[in-house]
């Protein structure tokens, strides 16, 4: 029995009658259009509605098993496809939505859900707060609000308030759910953990709320032998054999070594999906050709589409990119990949994922539109490096030894200050290009320079550190006469960076280890700071100054501010970001359309005024 079936019993105190059939659903439906749609169930099974009772499971579970949602169907055929029972996927989706709602109403699930949400308990003020914070592009995304609201229904049925979400109570609570419900609940809990940076939200949660117990179980292991075969296949696809020169015994590259890692990850994902769907036994696999065959292809793509629904780190865009990569690598190795490319072209889910990569995401566009309409956010955006520095200085302004949490906060804020200064007062670099910067050693590319009385930092970004290695930027200068960019980086190098053990001369001397050379450092080693950690640090720090954002928003923000002033600034924006004007047209064309609409409105207003 599903969760809301149990919830109905909790809310009403009456067990759901087992004798209810599709005939009961039909009889309790008043709307004639809805009755017609319910009667189609009888046509589908060629049996009276009174005989369709779900068997050993409840009626809703039975219906979902026979008529799954479109995203569960994936690239597969619709139910009754052999008879052409549905004209299209959209007509099937509309029919399913109506009939499923009528079944839930008959079983009392709609009333049970309403009763749960009418309760006055710990969730009542918390949900009201989240709803308020989701308005007008607030810090809580509407999707997050929906996920938390659905989770609250499950928690209320179990008698759990927000303050009860402790490591002792949550894991057994999740274990009692179905896989789908458990995954959705884990997503909601992770969202709450991210939003604890806001004091008003943290006040409704346990003081030590940190759902580290939600770390997913280890993924299906891919044997080293298979990984080696994948690496060899990708390496073979790297080179364009048509350009081979027998004198130098070399040929041009189709993609670089960094990109090759992504290609390997795509094929590893294929192997993992084949194992998880039962289409291959990786332990006995001695050739990769079978991973490109039809059964594996269909199962893998369906698996990825399903995964995009439950795995926060996997999206339809990733699935579409992986399918493209598999087709490219397979073809380069002499395998038939025409059907992979056909799926990429025709499958609606993969089309959606591919389209996502061709335009600005809704989340990024929301951020950019907020900058255009809010001058206060623009000021915060352009001086956030100073705001982070001030917060770090406040922590360090003490005669007492720093606590572990204070030290970590100072490291986080000083890193964000330097990164923001590099982005705002230097150039809109991609995260990877900035994290590759080194302020010492043989690969140093950040230098302190003087020119007369002027002081500045110069950053030279190698072509290999640019995305795709297609663009080479000129030296980037962070000058001492422009809004504290030089001062913040200078302070970071002398005060903030030494807070990291492997940039601290005394620590390195005492532990007999070499000092790190990268500008941005890991807390635990001499390695550079990881992109995922920078993402976490900046999202938290920016939320604390009232402008929630993530690293890539620097690039989007700069382009938006330049283009919003004038669409003729495309050349300047392209040079600043190190991309082409065509890329700007693709991602930011909505700004030009908006400006044209406003110009038309101004002209019409002038005509109306008789000017």
C-alpha cells in the first residue's frame, strides 16, 4: 500500500475498503468527460470495470503498474502501442492524470492529503516561512518548496515535526518508504541542509541538522579491466587519422586530454547502466562492442532518463551529452552508432536535455533578470569581494585562538573574497581556469608587478586551462586603482591564504613538507581547491550577504550587466568572457528581445501622447 493510502487511514481512522474497483471510481465520478476517460480502462483490458480491483495490491498501485508515467516509460513504447491505443504521448499523459486523480479521490487519498495539510503543528509556520521566502525570486526555489511540502506530508503522517529530523529518527523513517518516496524525501532533506545558512530557516530545524547519513550508497563498481578498455577506446577516438603525417608520425586531435576524461566517464556510465539493468556482466566482459548493441542502448538510455528524476547530480542534459559522446567514440572505433544518434535526435527527453545545453537555464536567467531589475543587487554583486573580506576580518579580529569553526569560516570567506576579486576586477573566468592559477613554483601564472607608481597583479591563463582550449586570453590585470581588487588579493596572499596549513610557512617547516603553489588551496592537502568545494563555499557566503549565487553566475552577471546597458556591447562582453559573439547571441538573446519590446512600448507611448 502506498504512503497516502496509509495516510488516509491515519487521517480518517477508517481503513480503505479493499472491495473498491474501477466501477466504483466510475460511479463516483460526475463529470461526463472524466467518466468517458475512466471507461477506457475497460476498453484497454476488454473487461468490465467491476472486475478491475487491483488484485493483491491497492487500486492506485495497480493503475501505476499498468499505466506508468511518461518519464518512467522513457524511450519505450506507450501501453497498448501494438494496438495504437493512444494517439500521442500528450493524450496519454492527460488521460492518465485525470483517471489517476479520480482513483485517488475514490480511495480517500485526496481527502487524507487535505486533512494532513490542515493540521496545526511544527510544519505549519515552517512551510509558511518557506513559502514567503520563495516569492519574488526569493532564496527558496519554488521547486524546493514543493519538495519540502510533499516531504512534510510524509513526516506528518509519521508524527514528525521539523525539530524531530535527527539522525536517530530520519533513517528508519526513510527505510519504511518506497524507493521513489525515499529518494524524493532525501532530496528535500538535502535542500533544507543547504538552506540552513538562513537563520530563520535554521530556527525550525534541530541545532545539529546535518543529513550526512543521506550519502548515497556506493555506485556499481566498474572493474579496472573494463576501465582500461574504455581508456584505450577513447584514446583511439582522440586523434583524426585522416590528418596523419608520416614525417612527424602524428595527427591532429579531435579533443584534448581533459575532455578525454569526460568521454571516459560517459562510457563508464554506459558500463555501469548495463550492469545495473542486467544487460551485461562486467566481471566477464572482455570486449566493449556489446555495450553499443541495441539491448544495452535501449536499457541504458531508459536508465539514464529515470536517473535524471532521482539523482540530483544527473540531468537530462548529462544524458544527452553522454549519448552524443558514445556515438562519437563508437563511430571512431568502427562501431555502428547510427541508432544512438537517432535516439539523440528523436527521443523527447534527450531533446529536452540537448536544448538545455543550447540556452541559458531557467535558474541562471532568473538570477540575471534579478540583476537587471534590482540596483541594490548590482551593487552587492560588484562589491562582494569586499563584503567577504570584511566578514573574514571580523572573525580574525580577536586575541584568542580561533576555534575550528571560526578558522574554517575565515578560510571560506577569504577564498571567496579573492576568487570574487579575480572575477570582478580581473575577467569573468570559468571556475576551472581560476582554480588552475598558481602564485608560486615553476608553473606560476599570477605575478605581482609595478609600473611606475602603479601596482597590479597579472594573471596569465594558459590556453590549456581554457574550456576546449579554443580561446587564449591576453594577460589579465587586477590594478590598485580599481575598487579594491588589488587590495583584496594582496590581503588574501598575506593573511587569508596562510590560514591554510600547506600555505603556512611554519606548518610546512614543522612538518617538513613543500609549500603549495596554487592560489586557491584545499584545506587538507597541498592540492588546489576542488570545484565542488568552491561551489559550496561561494553559495553559502553569497547567501550570507543577501545575494545567493554560485561561481558561474559571475560570467552570466557580467554579460547581463554589459548587454542590458546596450546590445552593442556584445564585442566587449565576448572579449571579457573569452567566448565568441555567437555564444552570447545564443545565451543572451532574450535581453535583446526585451530591449526591443521596451523600445516599441516607448514609441507607442510617444504616439499616444502625440509627440
